[in-house]
């Protein structure tokens, strides 16, 4: 259990550190270009959910996030030994990202975003969002390529009893 908790703590710390740096150096400043036409750092206060939807619904996010994080953590505690590593690490990253953004919502009432991928005009995001996204991708890959094929193959090799028509002698 220790390595998973350590990763959660480190991810939350990294998220909060990068957000502190964004507040310290980017708030009130123009965007800082890292790769012209592709990537820049832009300070944004996101008072909504992903991509800014549901603006100013802070309590909804706090309740939903808290329930989701607790449910994932309880599920993880109960099932971690039987889970595939993709599922374990996916859940850990989703929990870490959820906690990182929840800290912002509780302390400031909004989430600090700063990574601006302008090449495709994507939403501005942060490290916690990245953790949730990578975790969700790992869970998706696990379900699609590990869990579903395993559950489909679970019935293979088992003999099914013959149907009544196959066992009855004809007239």
C-alpha cells in the first residue's frame, strides 16, 4: 500500500507546487510562450468543471469529487491485490488528480489552470487534470484490452450441457 500512497502524495505535492508557481509568476502577467504556436503558460482561474463547464457550482464539485475519491479509495483498498497493475495505477492517478483539484476548490473556490496547448486550441489545464486524464486512459486500456477479453474468455473451455433436443432419441 505504501508505494501507492507515496505516489498520491507526490502527485498532489507536484500539482500544488506547480499551481503555486503559476499563481506566483503568471497571475496578472501575459502568457509565457514555451514553444511558439504550440505551448504556453497562461494563468486561468477555473470556477467550473473540465473545460470550464458548470461555472460557479463549487459545492456540486466538492460533493461529487469527495464521493468519487472516497469510493475509488475504498474500492482500491478492497480490491488492490486482485487488480491488474493498469487498474491500480489508473485509480491512484485519478485519486491524486481529484485531490489536487479539490484542495484548490476548498481553499480558493476555484482551480488554478496554466498549461495552454495552443496548437489545437485545447482548454487550459494543470497537473491534476493530467493525472486524472492519464489515470482514466489507463483504466480505459485495462477495461478494453485486459478485463473485457479476460471476462469473455472465462467461459471458453467449459463444456455446456447438451440441449434436450440433442439428448433425446428421435421417434
